[in-house]
C-alpha cells in the first residue's frame, strides 16, 4: 500500500500534477547570519557588516559583489541547489514582488544577526532572528492577500525552511566584554539561554506553518582567522570551540524534542564541526594549502575586519579554507554543505526538478 502511495506521488510529480489543487512551487525561506546573507545588509545602509565591495563575490556569476560574505556560494546556496530548489532572493532586494516570492521564496539572513536580539549591536543595523521572523510574517500577509488564505497556507507548509544562526551570539556578543551577556552568564547558562530562545523561535515558525526545517549547527569557530589572532601563537581558541560543541549538542537535542512535540514537523539538525576541524588540522588531505589565514587580507594588517578593494587576494582561492577573517571560501562551503546533506539525510525535492548546474565561476582575474 505504501508503495502505491509513493508511486502515485512520484508519478504526480513527474507529470507536474499538483496535489490537492495547490498550484504552488516548493520554495525556501532562509533565516540566518552572514554565512547565509545574500544581500540584505547591502541595503542596510548604516550596517557595518557589509560585503558590498570587491572582492566579495569574485567567483560567482559576473564576479561583482552580490552581498554574500564569500568569494562564491553560501552553504545554503549549495544545499538548496542540490535539492533542486531555486535560490531565494534577499528580502530587501528591490525587485522582490509577490510573484518572485511564489517562484523563489525569500532569504532574510543578515550579517551580524544572532538568535538573541542584543547580538551584533555594534554593527548598528542587522536583522536578528526575531526580526527575521517578524519580516516573514509580513511576507505571509502579502502572499495571503495575493492568493488567498488556503492556498497560502499550503505554500508555507510545503516550503523548506533553513535556520542558521549562532556564531554571532558568541563572537559578537558573549565573548565580548562590552556585552552584558558576558557578565550575566557562564558558558553553560549562556548556551541554555540560547537554546531556550531558539526553542521559542522555532515553535513560532511552526505556528506560522513551517513543517520541513533544517537547522545548521556551528563549526569550530575558535579556528576562524579572527579568533586565531587573539593568541600570539596563532592557535585556535579552545574555549570558543568548546562553546560551539556545546551549542551543537544542545541544538541537536532541542531539534529532536521539537520534532516529537510539534505536529507534522520534520525538523533536522546538522553540523559539520568534525569535518571542518579535520580540514583545519589536515588541509592537504582535502586539497587545501592554507587553513589558518584569510585569502583576502590587507597586507600584514590583521585582523582586517572585512575584505576591501585595497586588500590582496591569495593566488589560488580554491586552496584556502577561509575567504576573510570570519567566513569560509566557496570550496570550504561546498565541503560543509556535503557534510550537512549527509547529516540531514533527506533530499526530498530532488526528483521534482533537475539539479541546477553549478554556478559558472568567473575566470580568475589578475588578482
Ligand atoms: C526581540 O525583538 C523583537 C522585535 O524584533 C521583539 O518583538 C521582542 O520582544 C524582543 N525580545 C526580547 C526578549 O527582547
Ligand atoms: C497534520 O497533517 C494532517 C494530515 O495531512 C492534517 O490533517 C493536520 O491538520 C496536520 N496538523 C497540523 C498541525 O499541521
């Protein structure tokens, strides 16, 4: 019986018959920080977290800055591509209309944003996760008024959701003595505070219709170049890495609990901590040559907080794990995405559309 049901579903999909009269396409809604931002901060003119200048985006499309904090694709880009889903445009993209949303979804991710409202406040402007959810509610209103409540509900229940935040809650909050969270909590209670907040946020998203949701865990963030320069020896910050491990443990448990508790939910948690840690310790094994400094840097002036037009680029961007002080390169993101896909263990949309071709890499410029 089960066989017949799935055969029916597959045939329906192949023939393009939409189930239950829903004329909708499966799209993604992405909530995140700079690791998933595809241009929101570019339009937040006062934000100090910007990827709007060269050499950001050099290996994607036309090679001009597109708001991604990398030379190429984000992890969410690569995972979405592998599921055959369109890449959602940034919420603040001026060309975003109801039709674009129905075809592509929306990406609310914002550089500097965190699970906590107070995270990243020194970037002046960024969307925290609560703010992103608020914006998503606005999107829902828009779609409802366009196609009606019932059809809209189906779309939002069919959609795929990505939630990928957390590193800024440490790097740009808890680990900085200017933030009160650094005095009010210890390593254990702070992660509990994050998990309690994330629990409410994910429940809220479920209440808004999210059923199929992936949460990305954290990598060894104590090994980002920005953390390494904190010690004279350039070692990874052990305490920061332990916080990431604690976050991942808590996140994995939280998602399992929520999946049991929330009706019809298919929630997955995945992190690439171990793989990235191995890449950092044994870069050659994975075809990298450098795993401790940014490909884009401003001479010996470190840390250079962002990559800027006056920065120098490494000779071969595919040999560097890190693109800038915070963010992995396109090739590292590909490795992370592969690991997450394995962990999530579902690529359910794959059959409906042929996988999108990899973006064409711009020919290497003379930098
Ligand atoms: C966080 O910010 C949202 C608005 O984006 C607000 O509604 C909410 O009350 C804030 N939560 C806390 C705990 O400050
Ligand atoms: C769960 O799925 C069933 C069957 O599709 C549906 O009848 C029910 O309303 C759903 N519940 C929620 C909370 O989505």
